[in-house]
């Protein structure tokens, strides 16, 4: 359960919103423009637009990933650069006790990953953008099994199991309408920032950082001080007097990370996941007010839409801070047209009337 670092800029910046609003975006109401501005700080696509030249070949290449193409073979996420062996940096080798734990956890791995598969491309993209070990994708496996509405007896919330105090200190907010602790995108950004902070604060040791995530930063610092006072020079998770709970957490993390990296070694499989952007954030203010209505317009199962947008506490899409709606990429174009947004036609592209709102779009 989760707590500043030299933060890598979010790739999807306010510049995009300003650029589109001031000089390009046509046909949206003033309310939608305002919402686009607010949404621009959240990452959610895979494109690079050349805002100076608007070279047609570059633009068409850029927008190929902005919408789902059923005729395109995207390949498997698990065979992509996002999941390359080089992305796994912790060199985890399980001891006998950890191997035993992995065999037990393998029984739940496939069901947990089935819940998490819609988030995996986004999560691995974030880890790569921040140059963080791919093993950290196992943290929500340990914490919640990718249950977006998970709650613990210790009052931790969401897929990353933030306590309210720690989560708020890393930018997560809660209102009567929306809880960012349950929002996978918002809580992922906060959690990865917290993990980076812990890594730097606890001697650049990932095992200690993970213990800090579970037990709290200052408790681990206290243990480190005690170890140093006792003459320990090589500070790590083996030489510090960790509690049984902390060692169990570390064991579970290492086991899940090993399964995630090589599931076949434990008799299980990854779910089928395309190597492409899985969802798109679409502004809804003034266009559709309920998630049930949005599900019908988008042609998405309501359960799927709720899973993607767990931050909404009721069926209403109204909130004091516009969050838009995460919609599977397969349904994004249909939904945008249904609510009156001008979408991109890859075969007849007009940047001046395009609605663009995905992750990793850069100017």
C-alpha cells in the first residue's frame, strides 16, 4: 500500500490541447473545449503529429494508431518492445520458498490478468516512458488482482491500494461523484511516481522501495538507521530486519513478477492482448450524462465501461472536475460520432476538424 522525484513530463501535454483549441479544433462547443483542456493532463494513443509541416504522409502514419483497425494485425503485446526481456531489470531469481509461493499464485494469475489485460498496454507504456522495470507491472497483481474497486481492511483503495493520506499527497482526489483512487490511469500515475520517490529515498534499492510501498517510507528508513547503527554496511532487504509481513509481501511480489515474465514456466498463459492502444479518453460533458447511455451509444458492455471508468461512483458522468470517459478503441469512433464529435477519417484527414485525445500524442 502506498509516497516526488524528478518527474518525467507527461507525454500528453497541455500544449496539445492549447494547440488544438486555439488554431485547429472546429465544431466543438465551448463546454467541450474546456473539458479538452482539463483532460489534456491525462495520458491516454500512439501518434506523433508534426504541427509545423503537417506533412500528409507523416500525418496519415501518425493517425493510424488513433483508432482501431479491424483489418490490421497488431501483433501480440507480449512479443513487443514493451515486454522485451531488456525491460525486466530486477533479475529476479526465486528461491525454494518463493518458487512454492509462485506455484500457489499461478492458480489466480490468469483470472487476475483477465481483469487487467485492458490496462496492460497502457501500464507497460508508462513503465517504459519512465524507464522503470517492467516487473513493477506485478504490483497491482499483488495489491488487488487488478480489481479497480478493491478496498482493504487497512483502508487502502483501488487497484494500487493507496491509503487516503498517501494517495492525496501524490495528487489523487475524491469527490462525491468521482474517486481517483479507483481510476486506473490516475492511480497508476500516482503510484509510479510514489515508487520512483521510494526508490530514490531508500538507497536506490527496488526491494526496499517495494517494502516501503507496502509498509510506509519512514518505517523502512527507521529500519535502515537501526541496521547502520548495528554496523551493517551493505544495506538491502536481506540485511535489514524486515517484519514477517514485509517479507511475505516481497515474496509475493517476486513470485508474481516471475510468473508475469515467464508464465509458461508455471503452467499458465498470458491473456491475448494486441500490441496497440486499448482505450481512448473522450470528453462527454454536455453530450452524454450517464454511463448506461454511453455504453449503448458506444456499443460497449456496461460492465466493461464501468471497469475502465471505476472512478465514477454512480451512473452519472457529471463531476466537478471533467474526467471524460475511457472507451475501448474498438468503440471510440462509433461513440464520438454518436455524441457529435468530429472524428478523424484516416482516408480523408482534416487536422482542423479532428478530435484527438489519446495517450502519447506529441506535438
